[in-house]
C-alpha cells in the first residue's frame, strides 16, 4: 500500500474500509481494488494503464465532458438511449415536382450539428438538352436545421407523378465537435488556391 493511499485512508477515517478484495471509500463492499462511493475530484490528471478489448456482447459506454464540466455516460448499445451520433432518414413525399426549397427538421442548431450525407429522388426527370446535377444541403434558419434539395433546370417527366426525396442525415452533439466557423477564400479570378494556415496541425 503506497504512502498516498495510506494518507487517503487516514483522511477518510471511518469512511474507508480495507478488505482483501479491495479498498472502499464510502462503501463497505468495494467492487474493485479501489472504489470511491461519492464525488471525486482529481486535480493533476488520471492515467489509465490498461483498457480491455470490448467484446461483441458487452455494453458500449462512452464518457463525455459537457460544457458545464460534468461527465456524462453514454450507453450507445442501448437503441433508445443517448448516443454519440444519430442517423436520420427523411422521406420527403410529394414536394413541388423535384423541388424541396425548405424543409425544417426542427433540430436545434445551438446544440446539434446536422450533415446531409446522401440523397436520392425516385422519379424520372425531363432534363432536355441541359445536364442537371442534383444538389442537397443542410442550412441553419431561425435556430433550427433545414434541408434543401433540387435538380436545377429539370422537372418530373410526368408532372402528375408524386415523387419522394430520400435524404440521410448525420446528427451529433456540438459537445463532440469543434466549430471553426467560416473562412473566406479570395481566389482573385484564379482556378487554384491554398489556405494561409491549416485549420488543424
């Protein structure tokens, strides 16, 4: 038993219990070599020596630090619990032919990031002599995330048909990401350019 551990036991007095299985602070039945039942504050850092491999049938739990400096446990193996990220598929049925100007997901843009990662439209289009490449994107409006999707210069070949956009989005908490903001890139009428500095190094 090290000097530091002896000092901890002396400090907590009657609250610390030493058994052959382990040492408990605030508990008489420690479930590990050292268990602290109550709040713990570590000021100089914590080193984890060994992390065991996770088996397929074991619970996957992550610890994240919120902006309030609280630690939250996320059990991502629970399908109804909180997760590191969410995948949501929106099936937007019967828009104005192939045009979705503004679909409000109602996802709070203050707390979450939403990326539209794929999209498809299920009707034949009348493109004519012009090529048309579909676009889709997510944007923030009035504090929530919105989606837009369209085939420019194209419409349903048969206007009476009811089409559907299938748009897959990745949604995750801003606690799990860094927001660098916008960077303006002046190209000066050139077709090539480079950032002044990398955003990460």
